[in-house]
C-alpha cells in the first residue's frame, strides 16, 4: 500500500479460560517471547507484554493490513497449542474466547507500557475483573454483563 501511513497503538487484554491462574512464573517469559514472535510474524510491532497467572496484556503498534480478530485468533490459538504441546499445564490449556482491544495515542505509550509492566503491583490492589470493567467503562464500551469474563460453571 504505497503512500499509506498509520500510527495505531492497541492494547489487547485476554484471559485464561475461566480465569484460572495457569500461567506459571517458570514459563511465562517463554510464553511472552512466543506471543512476541506471533505479533512480529504478522508484521506488527510488540511494544509491551506482561500479565498475571490468569490474563495477559499485549500492547502493539498495529498495522491495518490484518483484521484484529484474525490477529487475536492467531495469538490465542497458536499460543494455546504451543502451551499444550510443551505440557506446561495438567489437562488442556485454553484462552477465554473474548478479549478487549483498547486504542491509544502516541502520547500515551509510556504510560501504557508502565501500566502493563507493573501488573503484579497493580493487582495487589485490584482484581482482574475489576480492572477489565474499569477499562471498558473508561473507554465507554457498551458491554453485556452476561458475557464478561465467564467464571467456572
């Protein structure tokens, strides 16, 4: 696409199925490197990645050649297959179907990176569900409570 210029920054937030804390410190950095590779192979720029045992934040410089649902399907599908092949969890690992995608301006990059990198400290005060609902409300995203972060049934 000659003469097409974009500057798009998106933070994706997605959870382990049923928000179970399955991402272990011993292999989480390998997971983050794997996800980074997926983002880069899809020609986007990984800016920051971090999370907690039950969810992940991925902040990228997004190139509009790919639809967001397709990128997330690749990230979540490929990484869950990778986790299962590595045998990192007992049973089967899956990500929850849903995700959040939040856009930012260039002037917010440093603040978003700091927020993502400080997840452990942040979640000492706030549960993931509370954090996620805050993001939805902050960005004025309409949502149906029935579909937000399903718990184990």
